[in-house]
């Protein structure tokens, strides 16, 4: 039973119907960034590949008794609503959902439960085109969508063109872009986030800035929802 006095976590779904867009990498890097900022963070891995869950085992081994999170739970998408309810009892500030590609029913459940949906896309026409189905879920469920240009080289003409194309999709495009940097993958291989392995790098600055932007937008949505319910 829900206790109305319980703190309500911010729920962030990272979704993209196209595989290979960097969805899990972004979800994990954001999770660690928020954890380092002092938030209590959980990540629900509903992607059958289980990459986030595998990373959590590497992290647990690397940190051993010093492990403090983020907590990673691997389940099927159909169990997600119940898992969100369970996690809410433990006082998490932020819950991230790493959703699977090409799984419409599970993605729809994740989006419906969220305060914001973060959609990574690379600077390619295929990524822009493939983003439309995910956006349709967001529009239908009235959940804010934030398009994040990922693995992008801002010095190319293609990058500028694809940002313009993304802006025509009807959703907000994040102010912060994420570059194509080896540091993101190498940190995950150690069970870490880039804010831990290279805290003063450009990669860490990008993730910290994106984490702040996503949280700001999600909190704004939550306040609007609370006001609507009160009215």
C-alpha cells in the first residue's frame, strides 16, 4: 500500500528503439554521476541483454565492501511497475529504467511510469528516423522526452544537420551533447563511471552537465504533476 508521506523518486527511462545508440552506457554513466552527487540511485535493467546487471557484478567485485550503489535490479519489463513500488519503500531519490530496443510493450510500460524519457541518438539519419516510434510512446503517455545527441563530433557538418533534424521531431533536444570518447567504455569495463575514473575529463564534465539537465527537467515535470493532482 502506498504511503502518501513517502518520498517519491524521480523516475528516468532511457529508451531507444534502435539498437547501438549507446542507451545502456548513458543510463549507467548517469546513474553513477547522480550517485556521486549524493543521490540514492537504483537502476532497473529490463533489457534482456542484461548489460547493466553484468556491469553491477563487475562493480561489486571492484569496490567490495566499499560498494554503495547504484543498486541494479534485473527483471522482465512486465514486472517493472511492481518493482518500482518495491523500490519506493527504500527511499531512493532517482530510479533509472534501462529499457530494451525493439520491445514496444515493455518500453511503453517504462515510459508510462516515468517523469522523463531520455532518448540517445547518434548523428546519423538512421538514428533520427528510428527515434520516431519511441517519441510516439512519449507523446501518447504525455511524458516529456529529451533527445540527447550521443557519440557526436560537433566539428562536423553532419552533426549540425542531425541536430537540426532532431529538433524537428517535436521533442526537446538537450543542451548538453555527449562526445565519442573511449573514456566512457573504459570506465564501465572497470565497473565504474567516468566521473569516478576520470573526474576532471571532458567526458566527466559532459555527463555531469547532462545529469543536471535531466534532473532539472524531470523535477519540473514532477512539480507540474503534483500541482495538477492537487487542483
